[in-house]
C-alpha cells in the first residue's frame, strides 16, 4: 500500500526542523551587526533598520496566505517553495552591493514565514496521533531558540568569516533542507475546500503594512507625528474592511468563525502580548550589555560576549519546548501558558531592577527561556487541537503572525522609551532601560491574566484518546478537540 511507502515521520521531522531552524536564525542574526551592515553598505543607522522591517513585513503578510494555500493545494510543495525563497533571498543578501538590494533580499526571505504553519500542518497529517503535541511543541520552541542562537552566533561568525556569511551559512542549510523535503517529506492527503480569496489577501497585506511601518518608524518620526497617526488610523480602517470582506467571502483566507473560538482568540491574545515582551528584549538587551561601563551601567561586552549572555535563553527555551508535550498532557496547555508568562514576568523584572552583575543577566535570560519555551509550545498545541485539520495552517499561521505583530509593537515602544532621553555621549540613560523592561514585565502580567481566559478541557481518560481527537478532528466543523473530549459544542 502507498501508506507503507511513506517516509518515517522522524525523517520528516528532521527536515522540517532544519528548514524552520534556518528561517529562525535569519530572523535575528543581523540584529547585533546592523551597525556593521550600515557601514559596509554605506547607509545610515536609521535606514538600515529596514533590513529588519522588510523581513518582518514580508513574513507577516505571507504567513497566513501560504498557510491557506498549503491547506488547499498540498503542504509539501508549498513548504519546498518557502525553502527555495529563503535560499534565493539568502544568496541575494550575501552578495548585496547596496541597501536597496539587501531590502529586496530580505523581502524574499520573509516569504519563508509560511513554513511554520505548513510544518505544523504536515505534522498533524503525517505523525502518529500521540506524537503530534510533542512535535508541534518542539518546532514552536525551535523558532524562539533560533532567535536566541542567531544573536549568540552572529559575533563569532562575523569575527571569523565576515558579516556576509550570516547569510551564506543559513542559505546552505536551507538548500540541504529543500533537497531533503523534495525527497522525503510526503505529500499530505488532507485538502481544504474552495479557492483563495484574493481581495481579503490584498487587504490583509495593506493593513499590516499600514500598521507595521509606523510602529517600526515611530521612534524616528515621533509617536505624535502626522505620518504615524495617519498610517495607524489607515490601518484600523483597512483592517475593518478586511474583516468585513472575510465575513462575506465564500472561501475566506481566515475563517472569522474559527478565530472567534475561545481556544483560538485567547491563545492569539497571549501570543500578541508575549511577542511584545520577547522582541523588546531581543532588540535592546544586546545594546544594554554592550554599553560601556563608563555610562554607569552595562558591561562593555563585545558582540560575541553579549550574545553569550543570551545563550541561556536558547538552551532553556529548547529544553522547555521538548518537555512541553508531556507537561501539557499532565497539566494542560492553559496551565503551561500561564506559567510561561509568569516566568517571563520574573525575567523582565530582573532586567529592570537586578542588572548590575553579569550573573544576574545570565539567570534572567535562563528564566526567560523557560517561560517562553513553555508558552510558545503550549499555545501552538492548543491552537492545533482546537481547529479542524484543513484549517491548521491558517490557524497556526495567524498565531505566529500575531506574535510577530506583537514583536513590532514591543520593539517600537521599547525604542521610544529607551531613546527618549540621552546622555551627552549619545547613549540612553539607564532609567530608559529600567522603565522599558519594567513596562514589559507589566505586559507579561497582563498576558498571564489573558492566559486564564483560555478554555480548560477536562483531562481525557487516556493520552491516546486525547491525541486521537486532536488528529482526527473532522474538517469543516467548528468543534474543537477539547470540546469533543468534554462533550461540549461550540456555538456560532
């Protein structure tokens, strides 16, 4: 039978992990070296931030669209397409002679944002039912770990090989993953119905651009500037039109009925708030530890040493992601999300008020990794188990996308706080960091409270029974896996 010839799920998982790992690395490898890139490409520090913004915009737009395309036409070849885009974008970035070409390359790389929901969908289609939650948790944690490792590895790579190898190395890994995906990732037999509704897709792209551009530039333009206010107002209007078009579409890009499910919207709210805190930390903790001691704070760390101070977060994040599957079965996804947010709160509070010694930074980043590793993995598993199989790509894609949008908000808000008052040397005053990280601790408290709104399903009679419900949720229904277990139904 054909099913007997399908590749072993562990081989499939290794290929998915390699591709998603390369994508995750490219999210953060450039963060510690933007100043170097600006000098090499003969541009300004303000302009070079578009190396991050372009990537973020592209990923935010393409993630839900490609998730939907994969659900409709088959996840394997769409996943391969995202790997090809990542490889092409990496090569172009590695040889970019100026900022314009670099930005185009980063836009092409951002297309690969769609590989995360596609990977989740492939896991749900191909893995044994009892392995789904654990595999989803590890992949979700891998995206966050890649963000940490990118910052850690950037310094040694630049010192040994030069900054352009920040793109050559992930590009080579991506090519290998693409070849492996063609040879060993099976084509999913599950298919959604309908077609792509392009008007909602266009409107989604427009309102995300209108939202993310002013949030990324607000620290430069000013939060009260006409450009920022006008673009944000435009984003609200276009987002309202987008929701209206989705509700009227015969085959919506994002099923708004699905998005209203308690298990979906609550996890998305938590993802937004966690994204705010995570990206604020990634964007500004390296700058804090690299600040010369003469400023009265900071450690004068090099790019490499500063990255090492973030290494504990990557290690503990991955460990938490690996354990999250079994912990979810024992305590439930809701408990893990809330616990993860509380761990994150403790970490942010340490960044704000206990940052005079290097060991405090190491401890705080380790605690942060535990918290976000648990929360990311549990949220992804919650969403996967809450929607029909043919909606997995879109639902998980939106959860990841909302986290990215939250990250844009967090980085922009943190930039405005930290740079509001500068020393004569041009460095931010210490109180800017203290206030910023303190606010992020408050955001994560709100995230923990939002996590309490996540529906709790009674524990099933057996783990196998729960996994079977998750894996076999019928397409085209609004019943969640948790509701099926508890015998409850979801109203319109």
